[in-house]
C-alpha cells in the first residue's frame, strides 16, 4: 500500500485541512444557533461576484472577493435585524443578489470562466505552502477573536435582546463576528473549496447539537467531529481514489447520523 | 424611605399610537409593586421604559435619582423578560451557563468568569431552589423551572431593583406558589425592590405591598383590588370598547338584512 505521508501535497492537505477543520465549526456553531446555517453558501456565491469584479476593474480577484464578502455580510446583518424573526430571509436575499451581480459582471468581463473558477474554488489536494501559512494565520486570528468575545457571543446568540439590556455592546460584537465569518469563508473557500467550508460550518455543529449537554460541549464536539471528518475523509479519498472534498463531507454526514442514533438511544 | 424609581410625565408613542399617556409614578426602596392591567394596556412598554430599553418620547425616568440612560452600573437593574419571548428553548446551554450570562455585562469585555463568579452563580441557583439542575440543558426544564433560572440570571449581578414581566404566564399553580415564595424572600430578606407586571388582578393582591393599575396607557393611582368598582374595572379593562364593537356588528348585520 502507498504511504500517504510520503507525498508533500498530502501533508499540506492535512495541515491546511486540519486548521480549517477547527475554525469552520467554531464560527459555524454560532451561525447555526442564530439560524444562519446557509451563511457559508451565500457568502461563497457573493465571492463569485467579487472575483468577477476583480477581473473587470483589474484588481486582485482574491482581494475583490474578500471586499465583496465583507460588504455583503454587513448587508446580511442589516437585513437580519429588519426581519428579526426570519433571519433566513437575509441570507436568501443576499445569495440572490450575489448571483445576479456575478452573472452581470461575468458577462461584462473578458476573463475565461475556467480562470474564474480557479480563483474561486480551491481543492484540498492542490494546496501550496502559501495556502498552508495563510490558513494557519487565519486560524490563529479566528480562534483568538472567538476566545476573547466568547461570553458576549454566547449571550447574544442565546438571547440578543437580553444581552443588549444587560449592557453588552451587542452591535460592536456583531460587527466583529460578521467580519470574522466573512474572512473565514473568503479565505478558506480559496484553499479548500466552497463545498467543504459551508459543510464544515454546519454539519459537525448539527451533529454536536444532538449530544451536547452545554454550550462548551457543543463547540468542542463540533470541532472534534469536523477534525475527524477531515482526516478520515482525506485518507479514504487517497486510498479509494475519491474526491477528497466529497469524502470529507460524507464522513461528517455519517458522524451526524451516528450522533442522531446515540441521541435516540438515550 | 428613599425613592428608587421615579417617572415624571412620561409619554411614549409607537408608530403614532400613544402607548403611554403622561405617567407619573414613584416607587420607594423596598416596595413590592404589582403592575396590573389587561393585555395591550402598556405594562410591558412601561417596564421597558423603566429599565432603559426604550426611551420615552417625553418625560423623565430616574433610577436612584439618576436618569436611567446615564446609569453606569446597569447591574443594579435586574430584568426577567416575558417567558420564551426572545429565547430559543432548544438552545444547547446548561442552566449554569444561562445564569452566568447575568454576570457578563457587569464583568465587561475581555474578562473571563472567575471561581468566585461561579460561586455567585451557584448561590443564585440556591436562592431559586434550582441548584440540583445546574448541569441540565435549559430546554429540558418545565416552564416554571425556566422562569426560576431566569430569575437567578437576573440575581447574579446583585440588583437593587428586580423587574418581572408576566412571570406566571404558562406555569402551573404549584410553580406559581414557589415563585411567589422566592419573590417574598428576595423582597424581605435580600431587600430587593420588586416591580412585577401581571394581568392577573386577583392572584397578587395579598402578595404585594402595593398595586398600580394600568389601562389604555394611563395609570390609576388608587386601586386596591378590593375597592374596584364596576365602573373603574370597565375603564381599566376597556369593556366599553368591546360593547361598541358588538353594537357595530349588529348594525352591519341589520344593514345587510
């Protein structure tokens, strides 16, 4: 049997995948509990518009996508407030807007679609050293911010109104969290692909909700499940010659199924 | 006794609809006030004005002599919102975690909970007799138990005044009894001023030290429940409005006939 660790590209996949497997469910758990599970998906559609805009006006498409994603995540935050009980409206509207703008900008720009797709969707086995470093820096930044604002985020996620009344700077914390989500999506979709980022934000958290006894455990299990999914998925894909992103998502779904069975058994 | 809450000529409108009409109210330190009135009379709005969540269109709200919007130490105000109004019952937080949230505002940004803080959480849970449930998920408790957890959350910041909005909604008679016992202890032993909103006129008359009545955005000063005349009740509960509607319906039917 081939040894998976003799290949540099596999080691890079494990490293970058490992970093992103920690931060995606970390921010994802808060999103799921705020009824914004589709955030990853939506922001990756918006990123498409950003890449197209980058091509059109001649700036670096990655920077274009990060700017678009951050702006649109503030748009989502605004809409979420004005449709307080229907948070999901905000992401659905922004997803449509992102797609519409992307289609228009693409029809105007001369960049070839294949080129655009390269900018947009990474693959976990085509990671270079810069990507590994970038995902490490991103992870440290995200973990630090969530650690610092953990208690405020918990309260706001649990009951935004009560948090505000008790004197928590809700707007400030929401802005910081929104930026963190936007940057996490924009950067990690470039490295591991949009499918994987949005899946790792939601599926491990959904599995964790079935068995966690408190909020700390919810976060802990979500990260654990995500980490296991990434490693098992990469190994499976290597030996069975499958798509790595797809394999990781399937493993995470199996874990979610097991968590549901455990819950039903209790 | 010193004044702890003072409302001077408070008016509040929401979308051009006058919700509060020239409210004047003084509450002394140590009182247990029952604020009663029918649904839609403006009770919850009045409470939100008193805790500084809403700003009056005109008039002044003073807590301990300071305008409620200027209070630095917000932790002196405890607030237990209407049950399940804004919280998601299947949220994966333990009772202990929910109660600790009451300390976050007081601690401020960048500070983590210390060992002492967790002890304060335990003590609050003991006061509301929920310490045995501290590691349970909040969603797995009954309505009455959840209500007690939210009272504990309001207590951890060591408030001087506690506002409760319809705390007995959706809980059974036995839990209601427990709740009143807890509030009595808090008022008499812990010297916390309590202001409780309810639409249940008759249940609270022997529990509180004073009753304030509300109807159509106005306060009715003298309204000991026993002295309620039929006329006053009609005024507070707005029955004439209902009778009018009845009348109109009949008219419509007559017209059609």
